[in-house]
């Protein structure tokens, strides 16, 4: 029997049950979040979507996602206090209700509130499954255990948006219904198969547990070198999250994916924006083990810097042209950068933490991700809108040409506006898109996003050379 087989046999049933629940949760979350949600928020109302501006989209996604990554500090304490199973049931119920509300609500305020509820549901779930995995693995099984867990996360992250890409053109609501169904599957596993892992009993109240969590974070944040590292990584996540915030909107507005479909012998409409977005997780499933084996030979900080720089190059390709094949290549390069940098961030934090404070340092890992989501929300709002929003660029072109087209209203839709513009410009939709592309060069938004990632890489290099002077802090 191989060593791997021996390790796999040591995992208790709750380990595999937890992985299955993670798979369905990631299916539900990424099925709606990766590519679809940004489109649903910004696509025209007459097409069944919400018709929000990119600024409104950025505010909703940035604030909610920030809460998702910040709240586990508190929700972890809740789970330890009242039990994992009870919190999981509350989380699944909140997920389902939130997906339903998102499919029904239409106003900015209501959608904002519904997404906050969804973020809270995710924050309740997030620390429990990883906590369960940690509690049922040991030094011998942890590496394989978390490796399988990371693979399951990405499998769910691919299946969800891939399924969404097949159904959202029929009805936006179908995506929410599939996410509801995927999450409802977890009731079966939590009620009948999930066994509460052993949790250390404490006589402290919930408020005391939360206070301890914030006190511990405060202790780690007194290390100014570490705080500086977290802020720089926050810049990296600001650039990275454009995969979810800006990329789907950009592709939907500017790129003709039917050319790719026809070249592959498929029907027009077979390849959608959400299909393209799902490729990021697909590439991680294929190449993460290989990339990890390569980066294992390098210092974590060097791997992070190099990975971010590679990611910046891929990000540039994703926004700099109209060729869908080059865009997919950009996603692959983007994914290689992510695989080289993101896992190494956790490893680096584990290395630099003092031996008696490793848990405290690891508890702050999600803080730069939360910061990055807030930054990504802002960057994908007004800055993106000024450079690459197709509708606003069309309105500018109409004004510059001296044409008179009524503004969008309840009776004159955004689709009507585009149709009237095509008549006045004497162009079809593809010709008008090309005219706006050549005239206003929305592709230059790549400078904004790739530049943010390059800035993070350069700042990390300066941090390494000027602050750490080529050494890991704390001598680890």
C-alpha cells in the first residue's frame, strides 16, 4: 500500500463530508459570483437584469465581499461557542434566502442588503469547514488533507460558473435557482452525515471570545513590518479581484465570442462571458500541483513577487485586445501568477510568525483580501467607467457627432439607445463597437489594472530589499 493510500485511509468520515459540503457551497457561490453577478448587476433592465452603473456594482460587490472576509474573525468565535453544526444550518438557510432575495429584488438598496446577507452567510460557513479540516488532520495528514480541500474548492469554483454559462442566457433567475439547489444539497450532509468535531470547552462568554479575537489581531498589528506586508498584499488583491468585478463586464461589452465558437465548430452563443470567466478555476485544477512543485524551490517572498508580476502580464492581455484566444491565454497567464503567489502568501505568514504567535498571525490572513475587495470595488467603479464603459462612451460619441438621441427612460431603453445610435452612425452593432474601440481606446484600462498589480510587485521588492534586507523577519 502506498504512503498516499495510507494517509487517505486515516481521514475520518467527517473529513470527506466536509469536502463535499465545500464543493456544493463553492458551486453555489462561484456559480453566481464568477462572471455572472457583475453582468447581472450592470446589464440592461430590458434584458431582465438590473441596469446598475459600474459605480453601484463596485459598491455592492466591494462592500459585501469585504464583509465576507472580515467577519470570520467573529463568526469563528460563534461556531466555537454554540457548535459547528448549528452554525452550518443557519449558514445554509441564510444562503438560500439571500439567493432568493437577489433573484427577486430590483432596487439598489434591496440588492445591497441582500448581498450583505449573503456575505454574512458565507462568513458563517467559511471558518467552519476549514476549522473542521484542521481539527481532523494531524502533522502526517494535514498536507494531503488541505491539498485535497484546495482542489475541491477549485472544482466547485469551475463547475458553478460553467453550469451558469449554459443557463443564464435563457433566464437570469436560473442561475440563482441552481445556486439554491446546490446549497440545499448540503442539508442532507449536515443533518445525516456531519459529525461535530471535538471542540475545546471554554467558560468564556461569546463577547469575551470576540474580544480575545480582536485583541489577538491587535497584537499582530503592532508589528509594523507585518502590517506593511498586509497592505501591499491588499494592493495585489485589488488587482486580482478585477477577474470578478471588471473582466465579465468588459468582455460582455466589447468582445465577440461568437468568432471563437464558430472557429471551434460550435453554434453562435455557445461560448459566453461566464464560460470564459470559468477558465480561471479550470486552469488552477490542471496546473496547481505542477506550479506548486516549481515554486517550492524558491523563497516564498520571491515566489509571491514573481507570481504577481506574471499575473499583471496576464491581466494586461485580458483587457488589451478583442481577440478571445489572446484573452484566454491571458487568463492562463493570470492563473499561473495566482498559483505562484496566493498559496505562498499563507506559507510566508506561517514562516515569519514567531513560534508562539503563529495562530495569531494566520488569523489575519484574510485582512488583506478584505482590503483588496474594497479597493477592487472602487477601482471597478468610476475609474473603469471613465475609461471603458461602453454605454457612456457611446453617449460621448453621440454628443461629439451632434446627434440627438433621447436619454434612457422607462419608455426608451438602453437597447433602444444603441439601436438608434446604429441608425444614425450607419453601422451594425459590431461596426459600432469597433468604432468606439478605435476612437476611445477602452483597452487602455489594462494599464490601470496591470499597473496596480505591478505596483504591488515593486512595493514587495522594495519591502524585501529595504525593510527585510533579503531576510525573512523573525529569523524563520
